[in-house]
C-alpha cells in the first residue's frame, strides 16, 4: 500500500509558474562604420594606422511597445553599447598608442507576444513590479542574448567634408575612428504562464563528497597527452575530399 502511494506521488501533476517563450528570432548583423567616441586618450595627428584590439557588448537597452491594430504583436527596440579598445600606430611596427572608446548601434524587430490585460501584485519584496507600475505587467518580457562582436574593420575617417576655404577646412576637419562589427543575437519574447508538469520525488545523490588527495604530479600523470595540439590540421576543401575518395576507391 505504501509503495502504491509512493508511485502516485511520483506521477503527480503540479502547477508551475514559468516564463513561456511565445516568439523568438536570431540575427546576424553587420553594423557598418560605427563612430567610436573616445573616452580615454585622444587620437594623435600623426597616427595613420588603427586596429581594434578588443570589442565587447557593454549594455543593451530594450524597449517593448505594442503595435496598434495588430493585436498580440510587439515592436522591440534594441540599443547596443559597445566598448572598444583600439591600438594606434604612426607607422608599421612602431609602438602603439592605446585608446578606449564606445560605439553605439540600434535595431528593431517585431515578435508575437500574445495578449494579457492583468495587473500583477506580489507579496514578494524582490519583485520588480511595484503597485504603481502594475500596468507594465501586461507587456511581455523581451530577452536579448548576444555573443561578443567580431571586429570586421577599423579605420580613420573625417567627420566634415573638405571645402574650398583651407582655413575653414582646417577648423572643421576632424579625424575620427570608425569600426564595423559583426554581431550574432537572439531575441525572445516571453510572459509568465502556469504550466502543469509531472513531478518525481527528489533522489538523494549516490556520489560521495570526497577531496582529491593526489599530489600535483599524480594529478598531472592522469592527464591525457594533448596530441592534437602538436599536430597542425590542414584545411581540406570539398573538391580535394572528392578526389581523395576516388583514389581510395
């Protein structure tokens, strides 16, 4: 009888609150010639060569707005802030001057997020939803996942075109740094829903908690020799592979 009760508890369906993803999209964007705002240092006049040493996504500002006359769909505005580390050279093989700056880009996408007109109030103090802003809970939540950008190009450009008057040209002519970034991103639109899921009893782990008492040399002896690191792999094109198959056959 006890075994039957245990099996019934194992197969019990319980309601669980979770964020359901209603719609999502993935993008491969080429953000061309973004102006880099220098935050540390300044671009010397004798610099002719620039390259980006590192680029990272510092922040993404997300704004979700419902689309009029298209119920259930939402416009998602994304504003990206990139941190750029740039090395500047007067000539090839000269000592570089390191500059730090920021670049900005924006994009928009439209996703389906279903509809809800409920106001959510919670006794949990950790919730972000305050009674005064409970209407915001009717909007779905947009989540953005991004990889670190790939720097495709870094160059020096001029912000103002040259004009006939040389004196005015010298005053208005300002050199700036521009970068082109490749960005992979995934955008998801979700909202909390109640789901019925099958549950099982929690199992006590069988693995014992132990501390490795081996000496450093004994630990090193257990490591596999990295043969692949000492054997450079050649790039074989598809045509070469086809020819190789013919020779083998």
